[in-house]
C-alpha cells in the first residue's frame, strides 16, 4: 500500500509497510500512481501527453523513472507487502504482564471548573479525594514488582490538579529516588498542572526531579478564560501565565509542553499557537477536544474543515520560523522517519491496560486516565494486583489489525489504531475507531511528513 499527496509544493509518496518516504517531481508522482494499473507503454503515452509542453520530459526519462520505481519495489521501498499482521496478536503476549508506567491520580479534585473537562472537573464522576503517601508508595512498589527486567519506569503525576497534593508528590519522588539503586530501576517523572498553585518550591523541585512538565494553557486570553475558570467563574489566564513563564525560564533545557485544547470556540487554533509563541514558549501542543455531540464545546463538521487548514498553516509557520532561526516544536509533528517507534509500538499502541495503568487516590487500577470511574474497566488495585482478567484481555488483544476500519488506512502504522479510550467513548468498543480523530490524525501526519521533507531540503542547501 502507498499513499500519495501534494502539500506546500511537495509531491510525497509514503510506502506504508516499509515506512519509506519519497519526495518526487510531478512526472514521477504520476508514474507511481499508474505503475500498478497500467503497462509501461501506457504510462509513457499518458505522461508524454500530460507534459507535452515540457520538452525536458522525454520518453527516455520516463522509462528510466519507471525502471527506478521497479528497483524501489524490488528493494521493498515501494508497494512493499505488509508482513506484520500474522505476528500482531502475539506481541503483547510476549511481554507477559510487565508494567512500565503508571499514571498516579494524586488528586481527584481541582481548583478550576473547566466545562470541557473529561474528568468531570477533576473527580472523574466519583468522590473527591487526595492520594495518601501510603497508597502512592504501594503504587510505586507495585510498579517495581511488576516491571520484570525493565529498568526505566515512568510515573505521571496527574489529577484533577496534582499540586493540590504537592507534599505527597514530593514524598513519593523522594521515596522512589531512595529505592532506585536497591531495586535496579530508574524512575522518570512527569507532572501535569493547570498552574494555579505554582510557586518557587514547585518550580525548584519540578525542575530538579521531573523529566517533563505539561502546563495547561489554551492560548489567547479570551479563549483560555472562556473555559478554564475557577469556581467563581473567573478566568485563570492572568494568574498562570507569569508563573508558566518563570517555570519555563528556569527549566533550562529540560522538557516541557504548553498544552492547549481547541474547541468549537477556537478551531482557528493557530492564533492560540501564535499567542503562546509571543509569551516565550516554544514547546507546544494543541489537542482537539473530545466531547459528546451537541456539547457546546464539540467540534462541528464545519470546524473540522477549519482545523485541517490550520494544521497546514501551522506546518508552514514552523518552516518559516525555522528559516528565521526561531524554531519551535509542535508535539504532533515530532516524528522520527529514520529510527521511529519499533514495530511492536507501531502495532500495539500505547499499552494502556497492559503496560500502562492509571491509579486512583484509593489505589484502584484502570487501563488509563480516560477509563477511570468506569467500573466495567476497573482492573483491580495496587494491593492485590489485576483481578479483572477479562477486561485486561480486551486490551491485550487490541492492536491495529483487530480494527477492521484500519485495514486500508495508510496511517495505521503511525497511529497504531488510535486511542482505545476515544474509540470506546465514540463506539462503545476499545476495538472501534474514533472517525473524526482519524481524519485529524491523518492530516497531522501529512503535515508532519511534509515538514520533515522541507527541513531536510533546508539542511541540504
């Protein structure tokens, strides 16, 4: 399977199974499109007719190009066969019950009242509560005990708002650092925060101990303050922006992301990206809201067309800024076309429910943070381990080849079948697909690949 598209002056051909990317001229693009359905003489005739006003495109050149396409096919770089499906069902079974990451919900409560919040303003449709040190300690021990020979372990401090339980976060990091050498593990911590409670202590500790921090900002003040309000209805932009600026300024070269959400109110999210850049932030992410149809925040069909155009303009903006010596990163455009994820990751996805789990303040285990509160998918707890084997098996059996809608999708080995939680909430099955999300993902991938091609061209000059 191949995928061909034109964007920003580039003619791009993606060979799906091999991952090979080809940037070609217009005639070669047309030749590749006809290669499997027409004879060589038919291709020559069609190309000569289309480019009859281009004397440099000769019959000899066309036949040489056809020969090059044949060579690429023989070398597995074009029209390559997908040989992964037969192994897809065994990949997760081979890893056994090894867990590599936990999302610790240290706070099921929040000091903001964001109307689009999937977590129901932080309580995940249940009781409000804070994780105790003892529960958190047991969660870390559970992770170590179930990590097998894996050395590097990841822990995300999440909420609600985790800074509402900051002392416990610090105690848990200190505990983990204290056992690392003894248990032969290395902990990598991430913190996600709305910023309201950031102070010097948070900045100092997080910049020392957190490998990554995710800071929630929706961009323009009027957009941010429309949704991200406190319980008195006051916007949070003016409170958090200077705190984020200080946080990032003192973070040095450590990773961070300014993460926003775009909704029906701002499908033109590039304006929000521009606002983030003007504030001094250069590691950015904007995520489409996932909301029920009819929700005031939900993206409409008309919005989706705007978003598609915004993704293209964003890639162009990134290229412009790179030329100006002012580059920035956008999370969804960070792809590695040479190394990239291993085939296990490409087929199996994020590992939710098997390698990755979320832990509530009371120690209950769920496949990921988006399933928390859905009792059908409560897997067990950190004290007694996984007891809901049937639910876990749903996730273990889930991969890109178990989703029939993915069979003919060129992007399947980039998205790994998509987000199981989004699929479940859209279709009622973790093996379904969230179609609107698929459309946006494919557009992002086209833009990301084009951007890589343009950057490679710049570097070659």
